[in-house]
């Protein structure tokens, strides 16, 4: 590089931003105001989402009671969609008929659900189903928590116990307790039989108590006809 090039004056740097300098304090205030507006919008969105969550959860509390105890909502909707596509000529099994009856009850309990599903995308629908299920589960939990004290009080009164059963102590419930064991014993067996009692308490193969067993307390006077277990069922005092 020659000396003449080194000593030659450089071209002035022009401000291409065309900005007009203003007070830094004023700019900071405007940024803060913009951020506050964004925070306000975010809070409003959060409040709307919270209201939706609260609404869906509260609506879901009725599902297990008046629609279906165990069946997921998605299965009920899928079965109704299948029938809409197959038309009246489509064949169905008994299990599918049960699903459809469940969907009919669901539509009665939540009449807004059909239109809501139509305007939601799959992710939003899944989110709504999760919140409805949360409501159903919380209702079951509340019912169970409430029943603990009520059932313990009822057993103490019904069985005239001298040593009272406490709702906050699980160690003396179930088949450990003679009074509870008599009520929970499957209707086709006799709790008074020492062989039956020992078999149930020891969980032997011959005396397995499962979800398919109807407990004695479900029958009138806690007695059932072994030849016809449907007779007297659900005639309990409770």
C-alpha cells in the first residue's frame, strides 16, 4: 500500500438507519409498557385456559356416575362414528351395543360435546378428554373418601360392634375383621364355615375373592340363593 493511499482522507460514515435520537428514559418507558401489555395478554390467556380446565373437570365429574364407570370417552365416540359410517345395516355385538348406549347417555349428560369436538383439532380434543377424565377420577376419589367414614359408621351401627371400626385405620378392615368379613364374603359361601373363612383369609385357590364375586352385603338380609345369585341382589339396606 502506498503512502498516498494511507494518508488519503476516508469517506465519512453515514447513518443509514435514519433514526432520530430520543430520550433513553422515554424509550425505556415505552418498552416497559409494551412488556406489561404482553404480560396482561398472557395472564388473560392463562385465565381463559384455567376457566376451560375448571369447566371440563367439573363437567367430567358426572361421567362415571351416569354414563360409564370404566369405559374411556374415546371408545364411546369411536363406536358412534362406526355406526354413522356403517349405517343402519351394520352389524354390532353386545359389547358394541353397550358402548353405543354409553354414548347416548354421554350426549345427554354433556349435550355440548358433539359440537365442541367438531370444532377442535385432535390435540385440543385429547386435551379436553384428559380434563374430563380428571373430573371423573376426582369425583370417584371424593366419593371414596366420603364413603370411608360413612361405611365405617354404618358397620359399627349395623353389626353392634363393641370394638368400633375406625375409618382412619386400615389394619382392622376387610377380612381381618369378623364383621367386615361377614359382609364382604361372596354370597355363594358361608362366612360362618371355618373352612371358608380360613380359605379366604389365606387366599387359597379354592376360595379366591375376585371382582366377579357378589359380596353378601349386596343381598337382602345378607343371604343369597346359591342356585340363583340374581335373586335378592341389590336389595340391601344400605
